C-alpha cells in the first residue's frame, strides 16, 4: 500500500505510527521507587527513553497490575529508544506458594462439636 507514496510521506507515517504505539502502551517499569513508561515490548525485552539507564531487578506492570519481576541488562540504543533484555523473568502470581504438600482431599476447615 505504501509503495506508491513518496519516501518523505512514508517516513512521516512510520514516525506517527511509532508515536501512537508509544502512547497506547500501559506497560511500566518500577525500580528504586521510580516508574518508567515502556515505549515498546517484545518477547525477550522492552525499550525505554534513551536517557534512562537502569539494570538489575525491576518490576513490570500493566497499568496497576503486577505482571512479573525481571532481571535486565541494557543491550543497545537506537531509533530514539534504549533497549533492555531479560536475563531472567519470573511471572507474578496471585497467591503465595505453599511450602508443604496439600492433599487434594484435605478438609478446608475443621469443625468441632461442643
């Protein structure tokens, strides 16, 4: 579709698409009490503003919902963004893991008679 458009218009449309994509994301990174908006994300990492340089353990949020805890490293900078890669990613769970075995037929509560 864009093969018949002049190069300048095609580039302008691409910049506008990237800007709209950045505005629509709700992903945020929380680290050291600060929050940074994620510009774009993919399976193995994400991108932030080029001025942000962080590393180590961060929390990834979708709006206000915790998605995962990540160990990250900066990989490269380009196209107006700094890219980070996951070294390790741990998905967040709603409930705490048990440190004991719970039998499938175990009672939920004990009722005593007086």
